């Protein structure tokens, strides 16, 4: 016997049948490798270039753009694992797409390059949805503030003292109220470099330092006390971010005027929950190019809110601008020298700080970014 589907009778409680959205027809990832403008290093790493994965997702006559700072292996993940679960699906169903992508990489390991690949595609989907609705992404997410405070970030350990002072002082003259520098190569030299930075920026601007996990626990605590005397108010990754007990050790003993921050290497909410439950940080950092895109960032921000811990968006300022203006938990965005430079090289519409504030361009739908194809081609990996 053949079963026939019957159309439900319409009444005042039954609306029109739901309509599906535009279908995803193309996912195109590209890798670009951009040399630094000067050799760079922090407390534990050195680099001369940065790779960015740019993803374009098309549905109908609209194309969304997303990106992540990750190795070229992310391209392979997108092409081999994510394409199959997204092509032909409803472009408006971002939550469903995100779940399918996470399941698709289960046997490859969610953290690391897989999460970066998901992040780039997810951000492109959000951009695409906002373009279909002809809204800036911040309006789709729900804007709560007109702009997001930013802090200038660079001051690499490879810089001479004069380079360090020149960069940080430039940001302060441009209106940034907070600046950050790298430390961790030489504990004794670090104190002198921090003191030189303070001299360059004056007494009013906040000074942040980032050791990238270079110190041990006792060394980090000793440095915290020395830095506090120079007016440092933020100490990022004084020890490895995987050493939650060590972070809490420093946090509980550091001067009360200094906040301990970490979290940029988190790829999922389980990582962030462990950090929050350990009471390891005063401020937790999320990176939407690592933690699952805009969707993952929103999930993580809700978790931080439950623990009453403020959030700082790690690097990628043009991507983080919109969620930072939509999520009350977010305190500020890192205006990282490398990423700000790359985003201006590759994207029309990249964010520009005005007196240390990043504001979304409400006249442009989505993230407000368009790939400069001709300019980008020279960096194609």
C-alpha cells in the first residue's frame, strides 16, 4: 500500500510551509603566504612569513568570504572532508553546517589544522548569510556597541629597542590606549626592554606583555613583580597555556594591578572550560580563526560569560570586529601588526582603528571584506 503525504490544513496556528535557503554550490579555498616586513620572533618562536587560508563559499548569486591563519594543510581538509558535507546544503543553516563539519573531521582530530579549516569555512558562511540578508554581520549577530576597543600589538623580541619604542609610541600617538610587546627571550633583558617601552609611551597608556609561555612558574612570578613596578597591567602566557596549575599559581600571586591572560591556542569549548574551571586566567582569549569560526567564538563567549570572565579577541582584527561589537563579554580586540598588515594587503574593507577604536562599516553587508584578487595573486602559495 502506497502512503501519500498530506498537506496540513492551514489555520490561525499554522503558518506557511518553511522555505529552504539558497544552496551551497561552490567552496573555494586558497592559501597565501605573506612575508613579514621584518624578521619576527617572540619568547618561543621565530618566523619570516605568515600563511592565511581564504575561503569563498557561493550560494546562488552571493559569495561569502572567511579566513584563518593556518598552514596550507587546511586546504586539504576543506577539499577532502568539508566539501562533501556542505555542497548542496542550505547556506542559511550555519548551525547544521558547523555540526556536520565537526563530525567530518572526527577521525582526523578536531584540534589544530582541522579546527582552522572549519573556522575559515564557518566565517565564510556567516558572511554569506549576512550578504543574503543584506545586513552587516554585526547587525545579524545583534549589535550592542558602536565600536570595539583595540590594543596595538607587536614589539617583537627581534626588534631593536629603538624599533620597539618607535612602534609602540606610534600607536599611542594614533590614539591607542593600550599596547602590547613580546618578551621571553632573556629575562634580564626583558626588564630593560619593558622599561624602555614605558619611557616611549608615557605614563597614561596601558602596557601589556606577552611571554608566549617562555618562563617557568617562579621565574614568571618574579618577572610579574618587576613588570608591575614599571606599570605593566597585563601579563599574557607567563607560563605555557597548557600548564593550568602554573597559570593559576602566577595569577593568585601576581600584583593585584596585573591581569593574567591566556587561551589563544584553544580549539574548542572543552579547552576553554578546563581553563575557566581551573581559575587560571583573569581574561580569556579566543581566536575565531582557530576555535571554530564565528560560531565557535559565540559558543566560547557564552561559556566565559557563565564564569564571569571577560574575553579578549586574539589577532585577526577585521574578522573579530563584528562579534566583538555584538557580544557584551568581549573587552577588546588585538590589533596585531602582522595580521592588520596582511588584511590590508589582501582585503578591500579591512578595518582601520580610529583613536584606538574599531568600528564596523554599516554600509557594507557581511564582514565588509572583498578579496583583492590581483594584489593577492603575488602571495599565492
